[in-house]
C-alpha cells in the first residue's frame, strides 16, 4: 500500500523560510516523478512543483518559481520542498503527490501539512 | 498558467445526470489528451476519478465518464448518488507543469 506522509508545516512570518518533507513507502520510489500540490483553506487546488525520479529535472509553477526548491533523497524515500521568501498567499495545505503508473495524473496523495504565513 | 474554468456549482437529484465543464486554452486542455478529474470530500485528500480525458481507474464506478472537445473537457456523473456530493477539480498537463480547474461543488438534492 502506498503511503505518503508530509511533515514540516507550521506558522512562519512573511519573508521567512520553511522546509516540508514527505516520507514515501509502498512503491519503488526512485522510479516515480513526485509532485507538490497546495490548497489554501476553503479554496481550490494549485499545482506547485515536480521532480523526476532521479532528481535531475525539476518543474515549478510560475507563482513559486525562484522561491521554492524541490529535491529528493532516493536513499531515504523522501521528497522535500524548501520554501523561502514566503508570502501571505502561500498559506495552504501542501500535499505530497505520487505520479501515476499508467497515465498523466496523480494517483496517490498524502493527507497534507498546513503552512500558515502570518505576522 | 491560469486556472482552468469550471462552474462554481452543479446540482441534481439522485438518479439524475450532471455534467461539469472545464475550459482551458490551446496551451493546456486543447493541446494534450492528459485531462484528469479529482473528487474531494471535505477534509479529505483528492481522489482521481478520470484520467487521460476518459479513462477510469480501477475501482471508480462506471457512472463517471469524461470527454473533451477542443479546449473544453467534461465530466459526467450518470445516476447521481448521495455519496457523489463533493468538490470536483479538473486538471490538465500544460507542458512540464499541470494546471487545475477552479473547482465545482456537486450537490445531491
């Protein structure tokens, strides 16, 4: 069974930094793209970032490009999201998401970790 | 990377059919057959219902179906059931990144 467990969320001031972690199990981690998707409280889903299986390529939404960095450690089955220059509008639940086995979609999601940017 | 446009809400009685539209552009929906649909119940993580425009993952009831024409994709729920009441989001590949729709609340009357 696939399990994705996020951690690292919390309260941070505008302009601050935070590092999210996602621990994965139940699949061959190094062979899958991994993604981060966020959802502001009571709002819709927003795509954030992706990283390919070997970590060689990364992709970002325009809204976070230059401020967020995705990375992974395949020896520990973990993916990370380093967030800096945080803004009020970055407040959201951040979901760790596994790429699909058979198509262009997301087939497993974590339960999310809440990041609150507030002074 | 603007969000795809969905109606804010749709509703129907049990047994009826509802259709949710998802309008994008030639840079996303219109350019790739990689549209997926996600169901989200309150407080829960999203769950994929349709992928690659019209394919259903194992375990998803066949009352859920998807289609696409030009820059607009659609999700149809036939034979609406109480448990289908949830938020639904479309999502399209847009060339290295994905873009989600604005979300539609489906209410079962």
